[in-house]
C-alpha cells in the first residue's frame, strides 16, 4: 500500500454524464448515438520506475473503427507544464490556461496510439500506450515529477494534427454542433472552462473557506494539546509538593 501511495502523483475523478457541454449537440452519424464515448471519468499521473505514466478513463469505449487500443471515437490529450515557456492557448482545443502556468508539451492518445509534441515547436515523438482495464495508459517518457496537467477529451478526427474534430454552428454528420468559436474540447475536469474560456490545471483547487476551516481546526487542536500538557505539568508539580 505504501508503494502504491508513493507512486501516485495525481489522481482525479470526474462525474459521469457531464457531456456534451451546454449548447453542444453530438454529430448526427449513427456511430455517435452510443453515450459515454467522450465522457472523461478519471485521470491519473503515476511514477513507474522513475518515468511518468498518465492514464485516462472514459465512461464507455465503443470501437466501431476497430482501433487496436479498443476505442475509436474519442481523442485524449494531456497538456503538461514542465517548466518555462509554453503556450497560453491550447492548440486545436480552443481553451486558454492561467497566466504563468502555460504547458510546453502535449501527450495525445487515440485508439491507434500515442505521441508527444513539444509546444509551440511541434517536434513529435511516438509513445507507448496500452489498455489497463478501464484505463488508457501512456508512458510519457518524462521523468516522474509533479507537473501541471490539463487533460482534455474531444472527438477524434484523423485528419487534424492533434486529432480534435472542430465543432460548427450547423453541426453535421461528423461534426458536433456548438456556438461560433466554441472549444473543440467536450469534457474537462473543470467545466467552468466552457463559460470562462480558461482551463485550470488538474487537481483540487484551493478553496479559501475550506482552507480557513482547516487552519482554525489545526490551531484549536494545538491549543488543546498545549493546554493539556500545561495541565499535566501543573498536576505533577502539585503532586510532588
């Protein structure tokens, strides 16, 4: 159990059924009638023998295209901030990121494999990807450290550089319908991004109310402990007298 805990760098769940985003509609082709194929329900980052592995979990993984990884309708991407530089807006996805937290590479997985691209240069490296039960796991090839992650799910387009099918106001057989300028992302871990246009990194964001309660609770515990120690010392002193 300790080894497993040490290996987990990040593990986040996401509600089932929160797709498509408000104002979107699925493409009209028959293959898109099965629900859950672009519904991200979990994301994880792990240390495996010193290398960073990431994992995506979808609600369902229909595979009408017969892809070797067992899913063919969705594209999965994790934009990663590993250091200085990067891009302020996620290419093809259509969402910005907070200033100073720009990703400098992206790992993309489809049912046909995975790749890593540098941002904004675009150098490509093929990666190992495999199914592990409900998870699609990818070896990023990066040293296992705590990075900022921006996982995103969209509809797979084999002709797009990163594989994200773009929506249109009219929609179509293969295109999702969405308002003009809407993101190509269909599920993210922080759904407020569809209203604000800015995607927060994965993981729990700081809630000052919860943080204040935690600080006060810790302070109260310390005061109680300090009072108990003082009481015990006074009692010993009175007993010895």
